[in-house]
């Protein structure tokens, strides 16, 4: 999937159908000149329904079509015939989609299960026909209810990627390179910051045909929790990851300080993120010899309170151990 096809935030207009009007009709046939009321009810207006679809990974469907309208219910007719219900409109979204009211920014609901259906705009009820209003004092009512109007609203669809592992790190830390090596994903890779502007997903094939999903989140910078560098758009994708893999390059001036900065941004954005399992992978470690790694381990053991390991995506070092660690964390 190319970056241009990954859409994770859209504003939409939805409108449900009006209910059909009830019928005002008096029964007439040969030899019956003054039959009673037999006007039928109006049909229900169509709903606009949001439905979860596990086969979707993006909101790209809604990049070009922004208006969704359900049809109106049919009017009632003679012989107590009920009008046809309006046709419902289904909007399929990826799992992990949050639906907000555009005006209040309130979260209405979240879609997290395949096939889950939620009505976002309820169709208007059909009006009752005149036969409902017959009474001992009014044998031939000549009125019926009009249908109830449908609902119009503007909503926001916001995708939070559903993945088992989220890659967290500063720009140019090697996240996309790692993803391209341990999965079949083909993210954009280049030697400059913010190469990745949209999350990339990859499926890691583990032992015995088992798999787990890794998300490459665009690089975080200091101040991201306040929205710096599109921070809010990046950070929300980490909320749903079960495990966080912090990627810090071996040539970083201070590995523990870099980790603290990243952790602090997550804390400021949402303190609940710190409840997730964490692992640090020190990338580009093919530049280090064993003696230098031993010295670094002494310092890291003192400064870090989370497990870490050395890897190299280019030299294919430590990758199987990384997969083993992640699999164990996901299944403990």
C-alpha cells in the first residue's frame, strides 16, 4: 500500500431517509359505498450504518466520496398497505475506526469487531394511516400522520491502527528498514528525516506458520504530544498496539536519554500508554564490536528499566531473537 492510499482521517456528511406518510383512505368497493378507513402506514426511512470490515486497512474509500444519503420510506396506501422501508446505506470501515461528532468532537463509538454494525443516522419512522384513528365517536377519520424526518449530521472518521507491535522512535532511526526486513512490507526508505509520513503495516511470519502484525509509526519528535510535527496524527496510532518496540540507533549520543524523551511524549499524550509492554531494540549495531557492546551493556543496565537487545537490519543480526522476544511478550 502506497502512502497516498493510506487515509486515516476524513470528514463526512450523512443523511438518513424520511419516514413515509400514512395514508388517508376510505374503503370502497361494489355494494360497499361507505366502508371504514383503511389507510396504511408509511415505511421507515433508511438508516446510515457503519460496519466493521477486517479486510480494510485504510479509509481510502472515503477520500473522494464524502456524502452518504439513505432513501426515504414509501407512503402508505389503501387496504392497510404499509409503504416500503427506505434502503439502508452501509459504510464499511477498518477495525480500529473511531467515529466523532464533527460539531462537538465527542466520540460517538468505536468499531473494533468484524461485522459490527452501528447506526450513525437513524431513519425517520413512518406515519400511521387513518385506520389507527378510528373510534366510536369518529368512524371515518380523514387524517393520518406524516412521516418523521431523517437525521443529518457531519461526522469524523479517525483510524487508529490495530497492530500487535508498534515501532516507536525518532525520525531516521531505521524503523522502515526493520519493517522491510522482518515483513513483506515495502515502505519508503531514504536517508533523511520524516521519510515515513503514514503508518505502514507488515505481517511477521513466525515459527509454525504463526504471525503477528507490526506497525511502523512515523517518527516522533520532542513536543509531539502538543501536536508538534503532526504529533497527534502519529501518536494516536500507537494507542491500540499491545506492545511497543522502541528503536534507538547505536550511534545515538545518549540512548537512555533518547528513550526517556520518547517515553515522556507518550506519557504526556496518554498516560495509559505506559501500561503497555516495552522493549528497546538498539539498531545499526553492526557498527559496534563486541568490546564496545559490553561497555554499553554496563551503562544500559544501570540506566534502563526495560529489556533491550542489539540488532542490525542491514546485517540481519539479532532479528530472530527480536521476533522471539516480541512473540513471547504478545503471548504471555
